C-alpha cells in the first residue's frame, strides 16, 4: 500500500474517531461537507488552528488534476472563509508574476515577528490572485505558528497557531 493511500485511510479513520468521540462537533463535519461541495479530491491534511483567538480548521486537498487547495473554515459555524491554491515554487508563473518580495526577505520578516525555525514554506495563490509565502515556524517551546507574508508588499497578512495536525504533512514530520 503506498503512503498516500495509507495517509488517506489514516485521515478517514481519525476523522471517524473524532466524529464518534465528539459527535457534538458539527463545525468540523460542516467544514468537511463544505469543502467536498466546492472541490473533489483527496484529503491530505486537517489542522486545527487558532487565528486571532478564533478556532479554525484548515483542510488541504489534492484535486484530480494534482493541484493542492487549502480551505480555512470557522470551527464553530462550519463556514469556509478563505480558499487558496498552492503552487510548487516561487518560480511558478502564477506566483512569480505577483512576487516583489524575495523569499529570503519574506523569511526575515516572518522570523523577526515570530522567532524560531522554519519547518516548511508554501507558495500560495489567494482567491484574488495575489501571491503569499506561508512559513511554518516552530519556536523554542515547540509551538508551531503559520505566518503568511504577502509576496508583493512584504506585510504579514495572517498568523495562526497550530493546535494539532493530522495527515500527510504531519506524517512527513515524524
């Protein structure tokens, strides 16, 4: 069995356990349903985040064409409030055409605001077509913070503290 199938099966089993253990968590169920209505594909990761004191689920899927999509969903209401697509690198045309700030400069901006070690970098295209870097930074206490930096302006546009993560990315870090 390849890793992707095993990971997908693991997510399904964990989600089933979450539904059984927390049947009252209609927000997660609503989030999954909302994503499935927007895009078909394989669920890769599920994260629970704290964004400015608000509980949020981030669901990442890979569509049948191999593109990865991230959906931010309010954990209480089950409503999607942000959709992003991922590209493989800053050299992707969709990213590069909007990029003014280099990756090194964006890293420096993110690390100045949230010191630690960068574990992962993602290159994202926002719903409006703008590009952003997303850095997963782990501080000296082991807390992971996602810091999103606008690739055109260098401004930090979103900060989220990871509470937990299951799926492909979590498996890769182990």
